[in-house]
């Protein structure tokens, strides 16, 4: 029987579904003009090319066994029989979804083939690929239905892309694909050991603001960061006291590089205090890319270590630790012990240890901050007594302080314990503070034997290089006066003059002390009448 439209009679349409979920089917003959239907004298229905004797109406209803079938119909009018119009259909088969089939994960720089498939309830599929056009939202391109991904040597993280297949008409379908990064990095773990000081209150931290755990330290009793992760998936690990004398910190470079691919430099600090002002020995090493951090022991006896990989750049170092260990692990109460900078592109690790300057007996200290053009605009300073056991602890002079002197409104200003010269908002220049150590000691005979003065700085404007220096000049005897931006001694003798180059990229936000870079402390010993200048060499 021929498969064509009408030879005689009015035009008509054979209507019905393509798929039926069970064996029950329904079809009908439809006319565009109702009067045409009235002219029809008879109908003949054919199922799979066989005449159905019992069907003579404009509709066909029945049960057909599961499978692929064909329904056909012709009509009789006064002009004669029409040709047979056919319609293919399926029983026990319903469309479920149209999907994109292909690799869920593909390496960068490689290709993968993708198909558009119609899924059915009977488990079969129909390939619709040639009816769709493929596009991708980034990280690659399509040639027909073949995706080729881009290799990015500047990234260390995987990329999730979306493939879209769009038909000529109808809704598009999408699929997410992970493009696996294959760029290799050399170093995976930084291991830092501190030796032979049981008294340490010591922490490790990450200084990068973009890292989710920035300035959330690890230490004994808080050994994992984040807290509820496995050791190999932590950003940092800290030991409890090891072998009766040592401490260890580990930093997961591989995780940081992978999760923060746009960061070129990662900065790590070890900060702490000990029972005494003294030197501290340690060592650090890098572990190659096969290395994984692990943690052995249990609460109170944790020991981090590394499995896999090789050890490179094993380096011994000597640094300085300030006294004052009191059980506090708050960062603001601790001093820099060592700072690391890991540069990702060059796989280079640099470090800076704490610096200590010894100053003999003195009465007055003139502190001058200096920055040159190109460093930034308007370096603001804060200077104040800390941990002295007096009411003046935490009372600072500098920008945003209500007074230029401590005590407030001292007359004459040269009699103050602290005297701030003035604010300098320029792109270069000086800001200075006079510390009247002799006056403070004489006025507070019951103060702590160790007197600390905290030294802080922050940029009010946008830092460029962030470079500045601090000059500390001490005098014995005589009197002090302010000349321009400099404090000048009359009648005494100069004891010391030290200048330290520093850097910070911190910019003022809230104006609170926690905003500032603590560049160091002047620690005065009332018994020896001498002081140490403890410097935190760098702060981002």
C-alpha cells in the first residue's frame, strides 16, 4: 500500500501521539474544513499495513502490543478513495528526558565527543545529535559535537564549564563539565620546626586576605585549620609539644595554589612569645608535589608530618623570641618569629626572621617614621605603652587619637610620657613621637619591671610600594624640644641611632588598632636601664 496523501477527496490530517506509555492508543482524522468531514462516506484503518475490519469511524482506539507500529487511514468521498496516510508510533515507550551524553571530566587541552540523546521509559535512546548545535561558555570550543578545551598554564585550578545544545526549535539542553587542570606545581607542603623551647606560646597563620582562613591561627589545642577537616585537606596543621622541646607547623601549598589560582604570593607567619627574650633556632623545608600532610597522635600529643614527595630547600635559621608567654594565643598579643613568602610562578620561598636591637641606658627616645614619594600617601602612626601595669596601657598618640600627648593635654608638652609631633598627609615626609621614658619611670615606681611601647603604622591613602623606615634615636640627659618635624635634644648626649627599613601594604579601614601593622616594640628593662627594639620586619 502506498504511503502518500490524498488521491481523491478533501485533505485531512492523521493525528495521534508518537509515543504511548502503555498499550492503549488513540488516533483521529481531522479536517481543516468541517463541511469536508460531512462529505466523507467511509473510513478504512490499517495497523501495520493490515486492514482493521472493525474500525469504520473517524477515530481509532484500541490496544496494541508493545513495540514499534504504523497506523494508516484513508477516506472515501464522492470522488473516490483517498490515498493512505500513515503515522509511525510506539507503545509501552514514553520519552523521559533529552540529555547531553559525553565525558563529565576532561583534561585541559584535550578533546571529547558529546551526543544529544532522547531517553525513553523502556531504557532505549534515540540519537538527536544532528538536530542540535553545540556551544560552550568558556574554556574551549566546539567543532560539530567535538569539544576541545583550552590549556591554561597560568592556572592551577579546575574549571567548570557549561555545554549547551540548542535545537532549531524547542528548549536547549545543558551539561556541566569539569576541565581538569594539568599544570604541575613543584612544592606541595611547607614544614617549619622550632627547636628547644618548651615555654613558647606560638601560632602559625596565613596572611593573604583572599584565603578564607586568613589570620585564623593554628596552635597547640587548635591543631587543624579549618577545624573539622582531615589533615591532608587542611590549610595548616600545628603540633602539640613534640619530643619534650619542639614545635612544628605545616602549610598546605598544594591546596592553596589549587583553590586560589590567581594568587602569586602566599604569606605565612609564625608568631609567639617565650619565657625570656632570647634567640630561637629552627628549620624549614619544602616537600614536592607528591607530598600529603598527615597528623598522628591525639589531642594533646598531635604531631604533623608528611607522606610522599621529596624534601627540598632544607634550611636552618636563627631568630628571636620576645618574653611574655602567658597562655594567650591571640595574634595581637604575640610577636613575629619568622615570616615566609612563597612565590608560586617561580616556586621560590623567601623568609625574614625577627630582628632585635639592643639599646643602652637612656632617658628620651625620638621615633621618626619616614616615607618617600612612590611609597604611598599619608602614613599614619600609633605609639603607646603596653603591659606596664599602669592606667596608661593602651593609650596611644598618633592620627585619630584625641590628644597629642599622654597624659592628655600635658603642659608643657615636653613633660609628657608620649608626645606626637603632628599629622603628615603628604606623599612623602616624616611623622614623629617622643617617648619620655625617664619621666614615665619616675612617675610610676610600681610599674612592671619590663615596660613595652608598641609601634604601629598604616597607610591612610593607597599604598604603592608600601616602603617606609623607622628611625629611633635615644638620648641620656638634657631636655627635648620640637623643631619642625624633629625632636631635638639640648644639653644631653646621644646614646644610639638606629634606622630600620620596613614595609606594609595595610590601608586604614576602621581606624581601630587591629587595622594597623605592628612593626615592633621598644622593650625597656628597669633593672638594667636598657632596652631592646624588637622588629616585625614585614607586614602585608
